[in-house]
C-alpha cells in the first residue's frame, strides 16, 4: 500500500486516529470522522473507500517509516550491541510518540475482528523482525551473542516492558515522583530505555 499521503489524506487519518483511540473502531463512524475533519463524507470514501481501508492506511502512515530507520541502522558502522541499543531507542521513542495508534493496534489485534485489514501491518512487523534477526545473527557470528536466543521473543520483551509501565502510568508517576508529563516522558527516554537495554543485553551476551 502507498504511504505518500497528501495533506488532505493526512488530515483525515489524524482525525480518525483520535476517534479510533477514544471511541474504538466500531464506535467511530465515517460520519464522525467527516464531521470532526470538517469535510464531506464522500471525500473520506473517495480517498480510502471504506473504514477498514482507512484503518489500514492509518497503520501504514504511522508505522512504515520505522522500517526505513531500521534499514539505515543496519548500514551503520556499529558493533551489534550498539545497534541493538539504538534499535531499542527507536522502538521506545516511536511508541511513546504515537501512543494513539498503538492503543488502536492493541485493541484491534486482541479482538481479531479485522485480521485482513491488519495484514499489511503484519508484513511490516515481519520486515522489522528480519532487521532484528540480521543484527543478532551478526553478533552470533562474531561470538558476542549467545547461540540459544529465541529472536522472535526479543521484541515482545522490549515492548512488553514499555506497555506495562505505560498501562500503570498513575502508579509509576506516584512511585517515581513524576509529577508532570515532561518528567514522565523524560523518564521513559532515559531510565526506562536504559533499563530495557540492560535487560536485552543480559539476554544476548554470554555470562562472563
């Protein structure tokens, strides 16, 4: 699917994202989207055809350039563990900056109502996993990383830690004295990201 959307399409996608995150996919109508975007209903259909295709386009819009960033990372002259650390930074920054779409994705994948609509996203995830495999296999060839790593479980380990932290936001705000949104986001960018990097390193590196 194309991801070079024009300004009007982006406007519609961003309105849809807000409504899907707030009301859910089933709780949002094309009429709701058109009203909030201040456009004619026909324009939504013209650009996207259906609400399902709109969801698919939204996912591509918010996630596709991560693959480009990962491709660039693979070309950097860095040691495998440095690439893993940068990959974790990319993932955490991307998710924390786009919480709305990941909230939508979590619900839609859990409900399994629109597996076909999410097929393109599944293909993107496979591509991202391939990038991770390339880095880890390079580290294994160099004798740096363990040979018994279950590579498909690395990504859920990264994301699961973030989502547990975010799903319990109020608890951690009080526990860690994160009184403002700026303090909360800075903690994610620094402390939480470093913790995840240390966790993944412990899984990858041979014990000394």
